[in-house]
């Protein structure tokens, strides 16, 4: 079964700790009635609100619309891995610089 935008909105709301449609409406300024329709799956492509929704839910517009990219529940782990890799590289560079300064 193909995932619908309403499914991704629910996933993003959970990841952002937004617990209700009224809360999302307050954050985004999008009418509650529109968000309820979107949440029920009555609206397939909310083009006019996609940027606002993606910013409020802290996800990419591409992921929200099409499911392309990293879902929010995996993004934190991905970013943590990237940070660890960068931290390790910086540590190696620091060690190399210390050795060069000693010479």
C-alpha cells in the first residue's frame, strides 16, 4: 500500500511532538478545517501550504509531498552518524596539527 501525505504528516507531527491538528493549525496559521481534511486523506496535494507545513514539521517538502528522502524518525540517527564522522575527522586533523607543531 502506498503511503499518503496524511500518513507522512502524522509521522512528522509525532516526530515534532505536535499532538493535535489544532496545535498544528496554531503553529502554521493554516485553517483547522483544511488540516482535518488533509489529515483524513481528503486532500492529496496541498501545494499552497507545503512549504509552511514542511517548515513547521521540520521535514523537507520533498519528503512530505512524495516520501522522497529521509523520514524524520531516521533523520536524527543519520545526523548523529554524520556528526560522529565529522568529529572523528576533526580529532584526526587536530592530532596531525599537534604533531606538525612539535616538529
